[in-house]
């Protein structure tokens, strides 16, 4: 645009006394550059609007480079024809041919067609403006040479552009793939660190919690072996020994199931079963523990309620929830297990009148971080049970939650699909 303005100003304000052929040449140059200025202005504004509105991929947007390519060749040919009025040179045509060769967006086959059309137009324009046959022949040859050189230059630049574009795209793809791999490796490394941290903590808790009951059992066996304890005393210790043995067995069951689950060794095998029956079996399992604390535990589940889930997994969930209810209930407390049907799922609740849970701890109960709290009678655990409960319930297509008030008790609930 600045070149066109400079030409217009130069030819308008200088050589004002021109006449005849020179005046015709001057007016032609001013008109052609004015046309060029207007086309540049309109095209520039169009490109700005297209970019702002995100219309780059529209057909008319993709046509702009082709239009400008042809327009350059056309206007260069016209200016060359006008110049023939005072000179034999075809410099403007040569300039536009070499300039358009640098428009890398036009493929070689299409640019060859455009150059052929431009030369055809050039041939007729030169014939119209140049009266001397010897000069015409020279211009024909020079014009054809310019077009041929421009096209070969265009083809070379296009091939280099495509090669560089493909290389850049390949590099970007490789960089993206490497970044994705690095992100995945970082994620796996973080998961491994968390798993190792959890396992180290878990095994330290397990080793501590297993040592006590086994040491008590070993001491008792030595006392019996050495006749240091009487039979009435032994019988008196049996309930406590049975309770510790049950807790140890429960701990080992949870550990085994957790290990299998984390190694993808547990598969879910759902089938229909009665919620009331499985609850009754688990309550009988904990009769000695509830007796030691004087707890009343009732099975208020509906005998008609049927679940469709893996009985072994749901049994482990109920065992953990009932065991926790016993663990955190005061003496002579009450525990109730009941069920409700809600649409296509059965909701099973274990409610106690125990010490409850602080609100800030509820959000972390079912998390991956294991922590253990002693029960009202000093019972111990690993904190692994609720994590297993969540994983097993979710594997069976259910959800788990808790409602609790400190010093008033807790209600743990979970859902399983009903048997239709």
C-alpha cells in the first residue's frame, strides 16, 4: 500500500507539464496504482474481519490468497503494458512474477495454471501497447522466461515449505507424545509413592496390632503348659481370648481381601440372596463380643428384601460395619441393622448408640489413608475395614455413607442392587 501511495503522489505532483503519450502513460500509472491501493485496502480489512470472527477455514477466506496471486499478475501485466508507451522494458511483469513465487500457500500445479493465464494476458497486452515487432519478440521471450523462472522458484519454495511444515508437525507430535508420556510417568510415580506410603503405614499398624493378641495367646499357652493357671481361671479368660482371636481373624481377613483387591485378584460374582439371612449369620458371629459389653444387637432387616450382589463381599462389608459399631459402643448400648428399598436399590444401615464421630473426620473415613482409633474397651484395628467396604460396595454397583453425631451414635449405610 505504501508503494502505491508513493507512486500516486510521485506521478501526480511531478512532471505536471506532461502531454501526449507521456501524459497518457502518467494517467495510466496513477489509475493502476489507485486501483491497487483500493484492492489492498479492501483485502486487508477483509482479512482483519475474518481473523477476528474466526472465519479462516471458510471457503471465501481460503480464496483470498488465490485472488491476490492473480491480481498481482494482472496489475503487473497492465502496468507493464502502460510502460510500453515510453519504454521497452517489462520490469513490472518480472517483479510481480518473482514476488508471487514467494506466496507459499499456492500449490505448484495451481500456480502453473495461474502463470499460464498471466502470460496469455501479458501476450495480448504487450501486443496492444508495443508497436515494434522486434521489441515485441524480445518481450515475449523475456516474459516467458520470467514466468518459467518464477514457476520453478515457486515450486522449490513450496517443496521446502511443505517439507519444513511436515517436519515441524512431526516434531510437535513427538513433543506432545513425550509430554503425554512424561505426564503419565509422573502420575504413575505419584501413585506408586502414595501406594508405598500407604503400605508402609499399613504394615506398621498390622505388625503392631497382631503382636499384642499373639503375645497374649502365647503367654496363656505357657501358663497352661506350666500349670501356672487353674482351670477356673482359664475358663474366666476364655471370653476375652475368644474376642481377641476374633479381632485378629477379622484383621487377617481384611488384610487378605485388601491384598487381593489391590492385586486385581478379587472378581465380583453377584447373585440373589436374602439380606436378613446374611445379617443373622454375622450377628451370631459377634455374640461373644456383644455379650462382653452387654450390647443388644437386633436384626431389623426385612426378610422379604433380596439383594443382587456378591454375598462374600457384602458379608465382609456388614462384618466390618457391625464390628465397628460394637467397637465404638459403650456398655449396655444398642445396635440395630435394618434395610429399606429405594427404587432399584436396597439400603442397609448399621446404627449404634455409641460415641459417634467428629465432623472433621467423617470426610476421611472411606479414604485411602488408613488410621485407627481405639474402641471404648481399648479395641484396636487397622483402619483398613472402611476402605474395603467402600471398594466392595462400589464394585457391586452401590454407594456407602455415614451420618453421625458425637456422643449420640452413628449410622453407616450402603446400597446394593435389588434382585428383580
